[in-house]
C-alpha cells in the first residue's frame, strides 16, 4: 500500500469552496503541491474551505501547516454533495501571540487516523491568520468496492436500503462474472477476481430461476420428442415438475452454501486460514457456477444417451473446477485429508445435482426398442419362407 | 503580522470568478425578506367531490371501464405516454389474469393424469412473477413505484391473452403440424409484442447501466406464460 498525497489537484482533489480569496494567494495554492504557495484569508471569521476528492478515500495521516490560526476544526462528509458534515477533529492553538513567539514558522498539526474515510475536508481557522499549506497523505488502495463494503453494514437489516446493497451491480459486471464462471483459469480465484467483496444476489437468484424453467421446459420437450410416434402417448405439459425443480435447485443454491459456510467457520476456529469467505460470497459463487447448466439443460433435449453423459461431464468439469479453485485456498491450510475431503464433497454434490436432474426430468431415450420390434417379423417371415 | 492586516483583495480581478464577492459577504447579517404569497383557491374541487358521490352507479363503472379500455389501447399501440404509469390501476391486470387462467384450464373431468396448470397455479405465477420483477427492479435502483410496475406488467399480458384466445379457436379445427405452426407463430408474435410494450414503459425507469438486468426477468416472465399457452392441449 503506497502512501500518496491525495490533497493534490493532480490527484483529482478540488477546492470547491473558500470563504475568501486573494488574487496573489488563491485557495488552489492549498492543493498545488508547492510548499512555497499558500492561501490567505481576508475578511471576517470563521473562514473555511472545502476540499472535495473525486472518490471515497481512506485517509491515514493529515498534515496541515497554518500560520496565526487560533482554532482549527476539521469536518468530514462522505456524500457526493457537500452536505451532512460531521465534526471530526477540533484543536485549539492558544493565543496567537504566544504561538508565534514559540514557533515563528507557524503551527503544524499532524493527525493520524486510519479509521476515517472522509470525502470532503473543510478547515475553518478561527482568529487572524493564513493557511500556508495543506498536505494529506492517503492510502491509495482506493478500490471503491472495498470501502463500500465498510459502508454496507450501516443500514439496519429491516430497511430497504440494506437489501439494495446486494443488488449493486451493473450489467457488464454480471456478464463478467458469468464469463468467469464459464472459463475457469487455473490459479485465479473466482471470488477474488470477480466478486471482490461486492457479492450480489441478482446473479444467483435469476440464474436459478432460469435454470428451473430451462430444466422443466427442456425435459417436457425432450419427452415429447422421444414419444412422438407412439399412439398411446398423450402429451401432458407436466407442470408439477416445475415446482419440484424449483424446490430442488433453490435449496441446493442456498443450503449447500450455508452448510459449507458453517463448516469453514468451524474449521477456521481451529486452524487460522488465510482466506475466508462470507456467506454471501459463497452463495454468489454457487449461483454463478450453476450457469453452465442452462445451456446443458437445453442440449439435453438431444435424445442420445452418450451425448447427454458427455454434456454432464463437461458441465461438471467446468463448474466443479470453478468451485474447487475457489475453495481450495480456503481449506489447504488445514489437515490434508480434511481439505481433500471437503473439495471432493463439493464436487460430488454438484455431480449429484446434475445427474439427479437428468434422471428425473428427462426420460431415457428408448431408441433400441424399435429395431427389435421390426426384426422379429422378418425372422418369422424368413422362417416361413424357408420351411 | 503586517501580512495579516492586508486589505481584502480585489475580488473583481480575481482570476477565479467562482470566489468573487465571497469576501464581501458578511455572514452574520440578516437579510430581511418581505412580501406576499397568494395561492389561488380552487373552489371547484368541492363541487367535484360531491358530484362523484351523487352520480349514478353506471357513470362510475363506465368511467373506470373507460380508463381500463384506454390503457388497453396504450398497450396495443405502445407509445411514449405516461398514462399507464400516472393513473395506475389493478383492475385491468386482474381481468386479464382471470381470463387467462380460465382459458388455460381444461375440464377436470377430462383426464386424471392431466398435467396442465391449474387456475391457482396460473394466478400465482402471474402475480408472484410480477411482484418479483417489481422488487428486482426496485432493488436495482429503479425509479418506479411498486404498484405502477405491477400495473404495467399486468396490462402487458393483454397480447398473450389475445394469443390464448386465438389458440383456443385454432384448436377447434383439426390437430396437426399446420395447426401447431399457426399457434407457434401467433404466440411468438404476441410474446414479442408483450416484451416490447412492457420494456417501452419500464426501461426508462432504470439507470442505463442496469437496463438489461431489469429487462431480462420481464423476458423470462412472458416466456414462461407463452410456454404455458403454447403447450395447452384441450
């Protein structure tokens, strides 16, 4: 994490308000990075200025150099507009005369605070004086999603805004995550790469919904095509199966992550792991890993046993490897056998789901009955001819 | 010290007009405002209220029916009008949903192994589907109210109800592949119509980077209803 001076116009900071200005010492001197220039105030007191950063920032150290300032108060706001300021720090510098006598170079305050994430930084100096320079050192690990993760917990769970934080994704992000689940790159962790502490519930929910209908409709269609020629077959759109499919798939997508999360939590208490996932991240991984089954279910309409089983293996390979590569770093610190058993169980459950869906919703293609039915009359006819 | 007693800089020649005049504003002085504000009293409202109470029942019902009919027209010819959104009502969706569910039902005496959707199933799918899509749209940050969205989704089932009617009539003729192709064609056209009509109303309420996310569930919803209509066999 490199230290960066965020309070520079080259870093995107702006002085959006200053209560006074002098043409020789404008407010922009505060953020120009030049220690020789300064902002001077004129007029009445208190004077204030507001610095706006172009994104949420985490500030670790704040250094302000001022001259003839009696009181300094710093407020912060985390909203997009300069409203809702809350007081952060206030310092009294005592009598200006004594301060000047003690330190003719001016007063410097240095504040170290790694827990605050202010966006606007106004500083009202009271008393006669001028602001000389401002310097803000910040941690430039300004991945917005990480900071928002700290903001997410703020809404209580009975408000609507709390649930909105789980749907904070854009279209291209959803597409990226789906692509990531289809192309597992060895060594790249799906959660670290794509989710990055912004787990969403949109993907899992709608992928499961699509999968439910895809399986039900494809199963229905495949049965219809298989029994097409038979006289005794009466087509029924088996609507009951939709509810069964929905129950199975949604419980898989929620209960298995719950069990896995509980298991990881339990092991975590025994063995310190480098990587640990929150419940929502696990739900997210499982939800997106089920995406491969949607085209698989549609292709299962093809009434060939070999084709269907090849599809099962391909789908299992892709989604199983996504899951394995996600959870291997979380368990590899553990006892070797337990780690292997966990990963094997995950893949096994996945296989169980796909094979179960194939067996229940799709009738076996009975292509071998027809040739035997036509073969026997030929034999009897040949026997009748020869005898 | 000498610098502290500097005269206020000349704001007029300041290079940044943004801060011009700020130093001259005295913060603590009150600026009095005087004047009068008059609101024109609408005395006609009271008479209007009385008249809807005193009018005949036929007038009331006809007014609601006309409003529903007007919205049907808006769905059939989707233009950029906000009538559907402004005066939402749930009568239209209710009528359409009941009609669709009744037509999708077959006589229970026909076949015990009947696997088609029951009345309750259709009802639940339509209403819970619409509620889920609305919630999804709101959670994604959409700018539409709950009932407005329900209203739009319910009204846009109209083309599919028309398709169901046509399918039922076509099925009175003899069964066969031609029969199926005709029904398939009708259902596909009506499905496209429904999706286009509802996205014309709903897409504007979403920020542009999430539009596709909000439209996809609508697509899925109408697809499932179209599937139910297409696989209907008496």
